[in-house]
């Protein structure tokens, strides 16, 4: 792993800032303007290569074995429950008078009562969403944004906010309510990431649990696909 003193060098910070800006452009380019291929696939590949080459180890973005899996799991569960409550009750309360409801993926409607589609959704949730999105956003972009700010505690907090905004736009297809909901959810994932000592397994588990619960609710017709 690259020594902490190296990551604080001006050149290292500038390169990290450039990577973050390019990553942000990819997110907006795909989700808002539709002129770039899927950002998760791009950022996942670029991020894994960049972190390995520039930082020396994937642990730099939090992909490391925790000292206590139980602690990681507990933080993930708390984050998942908070994410559910905020998305289910707070966001609709805030937006109901001026924005339409969040729009879900078209394929999600096919999950209700369809075990085959539900199983496919579970697979996508734990690969593309939980693993792919967390490495792309919380692992790669958040790390680069924090490095650009000097890797201080304040820099990581600012990085969480910036990446949460990007994550919201990463769900642009859901409409304004969905963008806000995803951004607030990302703030919760980001907080869990920092609280756990920047361990990415926390957000991977929280994200996966959240989406798994959503699929179960949709399958049994207890929730809408949004």
C-alpha cells in the first residue's frame, strides 16, 4: 500500500482529483445525457486497476478483512434499517406535495409472483448493485475525492457528500424523488462506511440487504417497484 505521506503529495492529490472529475463526468454522461456506457461497469474496472496501481492494495478503498465481522454486520443492519425507514417514510413525506413518486426499473414489475425473475434479481443485487456500485462509488470515487482533499477526516466527510450526490444522479431514471432518495440513501451508506473504519464490506452488506428486502417485498406484492 502507498505510504500515507505519498498520498498527501500535491501530484498524487491532483491526479486523484482528475480521476474523480472524470468519474463524475462518466456518471452524469451515462445517467443524465445517455452518451456514455453504463458507469458502474466502467468505474468498477477503472477503479480496481487504479487503486491497485496507485495505492498498491485494494484495502486502500476499504476492501479488506475486518477485525470483527460481527461489528461490520451490525453496522450494516442498522444502516439498512435506517435506509428503509428514510426511504419508506421520510422521503415521501418531503416530496409528496411537489414531486411525483419515484419510478422503479421497468423489469421490477416482473418480479411479483415470479420466482425466476426474483432469483435473477437477487443475483443482480449482490453482484452489480451491492458489489459493483459500492466499489465504483464508495470504494473508488469516494477514495479519490478524499485523497484530493488531503485524506483528512473532513475530506472524507466532504467526499461522502459529493459521492452521495453523484449516486443520486446515478439513479436519474427514477425521477427527482428517486434521485433524492438514492442520494440520501448514499449518505447513510457513506456514514456506515466511515463509522466502520472505512470498511467497504459494511456498505456491500447494507446495500445487498436493502435491495434483497425490496425484492422480497415486491415478490409478495407488499411493495411497489420504485
